[in-house]
C-alpha cells in the first residue's frame, strides 16, 4: 500500500476485538468516517477493504485523493473472484468521469450489492453527485448531516 499513499507510518496494522462486531453493524449502511489528520481513517478503510473482500467476497473500489506533493490520486480495486483475489491500481487518477465509469461497469458486471465504493481524502462539500453513491467516506472536515428544509 505504500505507493498508494500508505496506511500507517510504521507499516503495521492494528485491530481490536470489536472489529468484526462493529463491521457487521455497518454492513448494509452508508458510513462517513470523520477524524483529524493522522487519526487512522485510511488505515481503518484498508482493514475494512480486506475484511469485505476475504470474509464477505465483496468487490471494493477505493478512490483515494492524496494531498501530499509527492503522492498522486489513485484508484484501487480488489475483489474475490473464482477463488482468487483480483486487483488493479490506477496511479495519477484525476479523472472523476473514468472513476464513475469504472464503478458503473463493475456494478453492471457483478451487481450493485456486491460492489462497494470507498472514498478517502475528499471533502463532503466537494463531492459531485456522481460520487455520492459511496458506501464509506473518510474525511478530515466536519459534515452537516442535517436535512435542509426549504
């Protein structure tokens, strides 16, 4: 994961005893993970990605927006197909239309319920309508979750 922005500075992953209970609680819901920079949001997303692929045989598309100068946005796909793990990565992936097209093609091929779309490093206010089909979003800013009434 290092060329894709990394997960932790030490290269280690951590998990607690509540991980499986908490992940099953959020299994069929859309989630927003909010925390300050360096709190481990990306690490948790990586752990959840592997959990969904290996435990539940889901296909996960992760679009990471990286803010450091020496890193580029990237797209990562991992899925369990025919008893094998399949994955691909796209470095320098700045074209949102191609991300949306890739997600649509995966959903068409495998079904909407089997493909999970994760976003990492985006501001909620920046998200385009085409990206709001995410299952999990990791952000460092606050989000107003109230429904606006006009």
